[in-house]
C-alpha cells in the first residue's frame, strides 16, 4: 500500500468505522440497502473529514461518539435509545457543519474549490436532521422511505460529492469548473425544492446536475494526477455518469406522471453502485494524495475599531499624504491629485441611483443605516450636497499606519464614517479603507491605476484587493465589489461609484466635485 494511502486510511478512526460497520452487518440481518447510509456514516464521512481537517484529540472523540451512536441504532436498540443516539449523531453533524462554516469565515467568498468543500461540510447537518427525523418517526410530509433516502442524498450527493469536486478543483480550476461547481454546490437544495414543490423545478435542476457531472467527469480526464491516483479518482465520476442517469429517469417519471424507474430499482442500481464504487473509491482515491489548497490568505493590516468612532484627533488636509505612493502622478490631471492630497479644499454633490431590483432591499436597509450612521445613502436619486471633515485617528487605537477618518454628511445625517490608511504587499500600495460597524468593521481594499488621464480605484483586482468583513478572529471576503472613476472634465472633477454583489450591479453614484471658493 502506498505510504500516503496507508497514512490516511490506517488510522484508529477509519479502522474503528470499518470494525463497527462489520459488527452492524454481522449482528443484524437488515436488508442490504439499509447499510448504504450506515457505510457513509461510519466510514466514508469520517475518512473525508480526516483528509480535509486537522483533527485535535477531542474532535476525534466527537467523531467516535457519532460513529458509536450510529452503530447502536443499526443494532436495533429500543426506540428511546435509538432516538437519543440519533440526537447525538445530529449534534455530531452540526459540529461538522461548524467546521465548514469556520473554514468559510477564514476566507469568505473566494476560492471556489474551498467554498465547495465548506458547503459539503455544512450540508452534512441537513443529512443529520433527516436521519434524526427518520429514526424518531417525525412526520416530514414524506414517506418513511423518502425521509431515509433524503438523509442518504445529503450524505452522498451533498457532502461527499461536494468535497470530491472541491478537491478536484484544487488540482485545476478553469471557468467551466466554476460553473459546474456552482451547479453541484446548489444542486442538493434545488433538487430538494423541486421534489417538495414542483416537478418542473425538479426536472430542470436534475438535468443541470446531470450535465455538470458529465462535464466534470470529462474534466477529470483532462487533469494530470500524481502517479497511481488518476484511475482511483476517475472511477467514482464514471460511476456517477451511469447512476445519475437513473436519477434523471426517476425525476422525468415524476414530471411525466408515469413511473419510468421505481424506488426499489433505484436502490438496487443507483444506491448499490454509489455506495460500493462512488463512496469507496472517492475515499481511497483522494486518500492516495490530498491536493494542497491553492488559497493564500491576505495579511494586510486590519483596523481594530468597532462600532462608532468616538476618539479623533486634529483636522487633516487630505485622504492621502502622497498620491505618488499609489500611482504615477504625472499620468493624472493635477486637480485629481490635489483632491486626494488636499481633500479639505473641495466640496461634493452626489446623486444616488439604486438598481430597480435592489430598491426594496435599499428601502429596508435605510431604516438600519440611519441608526448606525454608516453607509447611510439616500433612497432618492435627487442631487444632494455632502459635507464633512477629515480628522486624524490614533494609530494605537486603529492599529494601521497613519489613519484618518473622513466623516461625510447630508445635512445632519452621517452618510459615511470611513477611516483611510494604506498598506503595501509585494510592491503594490493599496488604499485600505475601514468602515466601522456594530461588533465588526468592513474593509475596502482598493487598487489604484492611472489610465487615459483618469484615476481608477477598484476592489475587483488581483492581490489583496477586495471587500472584507473583520469580525472576531475572522476576515471573510465578501461578494461585494466597488469601482470608482475620477476624472477632470471642463475644469471640474466628476466621479462615478459603482457597486456589485455576486456580480449583479445594484448601486451607481454620480459625484460632482468642486474646489471651495476660499481654496481657489
């Protein structure tokens, strides 16, 4: 046995799971298909957790307790004991979900393969809930068999497949992979919604799911694996290409109102092959060599200020001390440079335009933003004047270099409290802007470029650029991006500010910037 495989599989947890599965099979004479879920709970799930997450001693104990609970249920314990054991297993799956959420909070919406692994971990809790409902006899609105099958669905199609596809993406991630990963990651929910509410949604979601699996299978044959791993990783995907066709036929039968494939047939073909070939070879294949994550965590300085900023220092002249630290000043109009270095000399007018689809959310948020005094933009698109001042902030209070806060107001209402600083990574200087929020701080890390006489500032760039939320020890990247374009037109400065969420445009602001009369 190769060294990596031996190290991954020959460990107390996995050996314990195999031993407990053997006891369950030998002692109880259940129908064969009843062990599909038990095999996942005792062997496949613990093995994949072991491959992904470094486990501390007490965490191994949590997994072992979960495995023992499943074994006791499979041995036919009295109803009250079985329900108690299923509750213990439910707690264990919630712990796994927390590990997935914790991994996500360390990165946020970046690195698709890792997000898919996180989703897999979180999906397991849903599988735990369905298993608990099955054991305790809770009325889910479905038959006892379908409740049990849904538990299987979230152990195999949600947890195991998401983790496997995530590991595949660590080796090679192209655009087609990202699209398929999105379908796989959302598939367990969309398929479940279709089964619950609409056969049309079910057939569409299953069709997309099938297509994504076929594409990923082809994709797996285009990837170079370490020696000896290729066949073992590809077997589960080829198996899915066959078994998923039965799922499609089952969904089509529901859509057409005429059974094409029955559940007993699904159990024999779909269930058995997925358990023996997909489950086993997924674990063995990836255990042979677990690819390293491609994610690199940012290490820029983060403001320690949370909530409302109460302590400020002397007035300051500009948002930056020297524009040349960010871009070549010679490529920009002098007035653009002056605005950032002598911001106090200028006055702003703004016109806010919310995207029609986002207006209901903006209306709701307006009630919150007014109270916290942050990102408190007007709902109306009417042009308004923004006033404000720039004040120094204590470096020890903020923890970043030379911070200064720019308070922007409309009348007496605070619109923004943005604390400006900068940092440098790999020779690139970024504008590091902190917006304090209750118990957290949002950070906009902007890359500046000068092009065609215009200044471009964007969070959608390589390196540290992005929008982050500092909360506790975590710094997740948010699916928010912003872009500013500042230029001189007919002797006046104008600027635009656009924001997107998950790539969807939701906010546009037009600024008119003029020098104050006393500064001319």
